[in-house]
């Protein structure tokens, strides 16, 4: 079977750093992606990791360890606008398999 | 910028009706996808298409069908709507499958079946 696990909720304060973990079990693996979805909005692409290591894009970084079937999204210098749901997604043949999402609440 | 347009933002239909959800993308993408999103369940893939007239079942295809007669348009059909199909439906497109190429999503259709 194929499954992804991520925490359902995370709370952090403005200016802090938060890490959202994702573990996966899939029969095939073609990279790990992260998407952000604000309440009532469309999911938007944040990052993609095909190889082990850290990818940085501004305040956001994403990490992958294929041997551990594990990745995380790191958000630095948190802002109120970062309050959203974050989904990890594993690439499979011609499609993505999404996790159930982590709701991040940023408090002042 | 890629634009994925879903025909309706909100839709209310009755049990047993045949329901059509339309999705159009303007970036000549090969791949198109239909998901449903329910609280606590994330995005679940219903069907996807990697070329015109080609379709593949996702994880939850029961009760749904799709049509892709033109590259830019991907339709989701509820053959006989039931109350358990009340959900948010999201359409997406991408240049290719897998994770490398981002999927671009429409704003969603919130469908209520009464």
C-alpha cells in the first residue's frame, strides 16, 4: 500500500521556526513535494526534492532522506500569513499521492 | 502564469442527478487531475489523464467518470449523485506526471448533494 503520515496540527509563534515532518510508504518513489493551501484557497506548489538533502527557497526549506522514507518542510521567520495547511506529496507514475495535511497556526 | 478554471465555485444538486464538473487549463499541459478534498482526509485522487482521450483511475474512482476530448478540458461526471459525494472538488494540471513538475490547481468546486 501507499501512505504518507504528517502531523495534523502544529502551532508556533510569529518569528519562530517550525518543522513539519512527513514519512511515507510507497511502492515507487519519484520525489517528494510540498504544497501550501490557505483556508478556502487552492493548493500551491512550494518545493520538490528528488535527491537526499536540503533545498532552500527563501524562508522555506525542504529536506529529504530516501533511506529513511522521511522528509520535512522547514519554515523560518514565521509570519501570520504562513497560517495554512501544508501537504507533502510523493511522486508516483504519472501522479502524486498526497498526505492528509498539517494545519499550521501562527500566533502573534 | 498557469490558469486552471473550474466552471463553478459552488454547486447544489439533488440525489440521483447526473452532475458535470468542468475544468479548463490554458498552458497546454499534458496531465490533468481530479481530486476530492474532505476534512482530515487530504486530497484524494479520483481520476487523471495524461493525454487526450486517455484516462486512468485514481484511488477513489467509484461513482465517477471523466472525459477528456480536448487537451485543455477535463470533465468529471457524477453518474448518479449521492449524498456521500458532497465534497470540495479540485482540478489540477501539470506539464508531466509525478512530483517534479508542479501541479497547478483551480479554486475548487464545493458540491452539495441534497
